[in-house]
C-alpha cells in the first residue's frame, strides 16, 4: 500500500508508478474474474443441452441397432440366414460409404 501524501506536496514519480501498478493489477484481476464468470455461465448454459444431446445419440444408436436386427431377421425369412447376414452387412457398408463420401466432400468444401 502507498502511504497517504500531503495534498500540498506534488506527487513523486515513484508514487505515480506505484499507483499505476496497483491500478493495472486491479484491472487485470477484474478482467480475469469477468472472463471466468462468462466462461462459467456459458458452461452452465451448455450443460443441459449436451446431456439431452447425449441421450438423443444413445437412443438413436439403439434405434439403429434395432433397424439392423430387423433388416437381418426380415432377410433371414426369405433366404439363408448366413447369406442374409452378408447382405445386411453389404447394405450397411454401402450406406456408411455414401455418408463418408458426403462428409468428406463437405469437409473439403468447408476448408477452402
């Protein structure tokens, strides 16, 4: 802390630098506190949507597994179960390849 000075006496250069240093430290501390508060509030705001998104991904994955199982069972009714498995895998790999090609095209377009 700086010692109080007599108002009639001019302020020395070292006192001015000391006060400037204290002001800068207070400003930096306030800025850090502000950005920490902003980041905390944003994290709190994203918490519930991310939990809901995770639940949606989990349920979507479960639905996809049911779809794959249904596809296999449906094909197994009309052909040999082993061949139905191969056909199911071929269909799923084809869809995955199409989606991968689409995603890579979008990534290339976005990176330009």
